[in-house]
């Protein structure tokens, strides 16, 4: 959530930053500013009336204490005035509450502001390639799409999964299921080794938690909701991990907090119908290992680079060719002020595909979820900065292995680092 005080004091700067984002060039902050002005005017009026009400209460008390008859005319007049003031104050409080709710609703709909270091650009075509890695591991043979290889090996069932659920669901069989479980264990083990604390969080999440991280109200149509409860299926483990600390004041010495978690993730993929209808790239249910950091604002940028490196380390260990893109302002996610995408090479289509999105959210989520910290010897509190990234998306990692590790005889080699987990070297 953006800071209302900053919007009030420097609306031109906020508007200019919003204009850098796709879809917000026409946004008008006046709807927020007008309500904020009205709210503050009501508060001033209410405060004056409250002061007069208190004054009347004191006067009545003093007169009665000095021996005046409570039924005498002067006291009656004061009581009538006091009662009228209370009615006016109640009406003003109701109007204030309504306007503040409207302001909060509008603020919840606004995305994070791009950082000054985020490249300017209109859309994904203007993202900046930072680096590539692993050209020496590019396949030397022509390969089949991962879904064809998986079906040939008998490790992927699509039609049976559709019978159980609907389209965009899959079932992994035999060594396919084992490979998925192996990737989860391998990724978690690696991240725990570098200091992340593993969490197994709930995957049913309430609306307040989704609001806190920015999925609601913006992405309601892309999420699955339990119709009889205020619970949603987790779109990513980022949501429960951040909300572990919602409404808390941490000590500065606790920072950084670093968590990793495996969860199944659920997304409707609204607006993507007809895209990636085959294989493991775009599913309604998929597994993912997520990395989350809650950090001091002064270390935010360095921790972001470190998180990117942590996600890259998995791809390097698996020897999967990839590239790193710095997203431009027009392609940033709703809650990010700066973001790097890791894209893995899929040789069957001759392209890189996103496998991790590593975002720095600044204080955007800290403000929405009211997560603050206090430094020893200093007055007041500050909002934490939050960071998140996939470490990695499991299905897309499997797709990359099935394609990049194909052999001329039609089998798939198991990456060296997974062989000790899977107890085999060929799928």
C-alpha cells in the first residue's frame, strides 16, 4: 500500500511514478486527494465540537458540585446543547469512517511504485537482459517437447487428470512423481543450507492475508475461493510466509528473517486461455518452492541481489541454461518496485521461459500487512521491506530437465545432483 501522507504532500511525484507503469498512465489521484481533504476537514470540525461537548460536561459538573439544582433552566439548556453536539459528533464520525474506508479501498487498488533504478519501458519487450549462463550445457541434438517425452516415458497423465478435475490439471506417475518430490527436497535442502528457515504453512488462506500481500482485491478473479468460508487456495507460499508476521512489531535484531517453503499453488490463469495448453508450463495447480525475506530497509537492495543468487544457484546446480532479465516499469508485478526474472531454456520451442520472478516490494507489503520493526534506542517504528522469489517452480524445472537432458536414444538423463535423491541416473 502506498503512503497516504506521501500522496498528500507530493502528488505530482507519485503520479509521475505511477505513469511509468502499464495501465496507470491515466490514473487520477484526485479521487484519493479529495476524500483525504474532506476527511481532515471533518476531523477538524469534530474535534472542535468534541472540545465544546467536553466543556459543557465540565460546566454542568461544576454547577451541580457547587450546589445548583440539576433541573434549573441554565443546566437544562446546557444539557440540550450537549445532546445536540453528541448527535452531530456521531454523524461526523460515521461520515469520517465511511470516507476513510473509501480511501483505504482506493489505496488497496494502487500498485507499488517502481524504484528509481527500474528500467523505463512500456511492456515485456523492453525488459533488459542482465546475463546468461550455461551455454555449454545447451543440447546438441534436436529434442522433443517435454510433454511428448513425459507421455512416452509413462510419467505424465493428462486425460485421466482432466477426468478427475478439469483441463490444466495433470497427474504425475511413477518416476515422474518421484522426480517432482526429488526436486522439492533438493531445492529446500539447498536453501536451508544457505540460511533459510523452512516452513510448512497452511495452503488455505483468509482474505486479510491476501490483502496484506497484494493479491486482493486486484487478483480475485485469478484465485480459487472456498465458497462457504473466507478461505482461498494459496496462489503462492509468499502469502502465508509474509503473513506469519502480520500486525507484529519486530525487533531490528530479528532481521533479516529468511523463509523457504514448499506448497502446491493454485491459480485460475484468467486471461491465458489458449496459451500453453499442453505440458507443465501453465497449470491451475502446480508445486513451487518459495523464498521470502523480511528485511531492514537499509539492506533491502543487497538482500534482493542475494535472493536472486539463491534462485540462480538451483539452476546452476542442475546445469540448466538460463538468463536473467531485469523487468522494465511496464512489466512489473503489482507489488514489486524492482524485479528480476530467471528464464530457463526450453530447446523444443527455442526460447527462454520464466521459472522464477524475484521481487523487491519495499515497504508496500509491510504497510498493507502492518509489519513493523523497532530499533533499540530509537523512538517509533518503521515498516519492514519484503522480498520474494521462486526457488523454483517445480513443474517448469521438470519440463526443462525433460528437454535439456534428452539423449539420442529417447531417454532422459537425471542431473548429477539429483541422482542421490532419485537413486537412478536415467528416467
